[in-house]
DNA sequence: CATGGGATTGACT
DNA sequence: GTCAATCCCATGC
């Protein structure tokens, strides 16, 4: 069976996800969580996609919002593991992160791209008729496609409106993981804390070389 | 209270 | 390749 190329729509009736990820999953080192979130499914309001790109951020490095400590903006980053950190970027886009590491440690995984899985028609409506490979190929695009907004900041990914689930074992992705520097930052640019499913067409630009 | 800078995107040269 | 849009908030006076 074609498990790789024809995910869109074809598996809508297969119930492809196992249970929601627990707090213990997110409480680990943020780099491990970023890597392990690849292949998991993000769902909101009937729309869902497979995570194909992530980045890790940690309070110990200056590209992370939590580097400055606890402020009204960064408070969520220090909350319980498995909390959604949603913030506005460049005045326009809402970016979705999963808070990681033990409570009190400011760290999160930025969800940067999805392979659309369910609710694709609704995503197309929200995204204004772009091609299916552009529906969720960026952190601002995927929140627009899923209808994730700033009001979801600080909600739980364990039992809240946004869910992240593991997929069933038989359809776990087998693609190798590409590791690269993070996108769009000006500090700590040398850290290779970006993770992508290599060769997946829904990864954002710039595509990491294999 | 004023200012400046983004974990981006899409339109345009 | 360049660039503007547009909002939240950190910082400094």
C-alpha cells in the first residue's frame, strides 16, 4: 500500500492516530521532543496534518523568547509541558509551539510545517486557493490553515482545543530526518536545532539539503 | 509614554 | 533578489 505519497484525503476514514501525547512526552529535553514530534499529527477543529518540520527553542540561548526571563509575553513558555505557546509574529502571523521540559524551564518546539491529512477543503478555504503543498508549508501558514489563533495561547495540548497525537505504528514515517540551522532568527544562528522529514514536499523554505 | 524589533508571508523588480 | 504589512511587547526615557 502506498503509505507515503498519497496521504491527503486517502486516510481520512482510517482513524490513523493513536492516543494523545502525555505530559511526560513534552517534559523531556526540547531537542528530543522536537525530533520525536516529526510524524505526529496536529489537529484543531476537524483539520489535521502530519508534522514534517520543527524547531527547538530553549531559555539558555538568545533566539528563544524565554531568554529574557518571565515576562507577560513569555509566561506561557515556563508553564507545564504540553501547553500551547501561541504568539504573534511580525504583527501578522500566529505561530504555534509546544511547551517542553519540566515546569519552570522556558523551552518549546515551534511547529513549522504540516502535511495536510484531514479537513483539507476547510484549509483551502482559509488559505485562499493556494496549492496543497503550500497549505501548511510554514509556521504562519499552518496556523491559518488550522484556524489556530492567539486566543489558543496557554491552552493545553493534552485535553484542549488543539491536540497532538502519535500515529499508528504501521504508518510511522520512514523518511530520514534532516537537521539544519533554524530559520528567520538573528541570534544563535549556528545551532542546528531545525528538524525536517527529508525530502517531504510540505517542508518550508529554505529546504535543507540532504 | 515612545520607540524599535521581530521564530513570516506574499507581492513585486 | 527586495520590501511592506501590522501587532505585541520589551526596553528605555
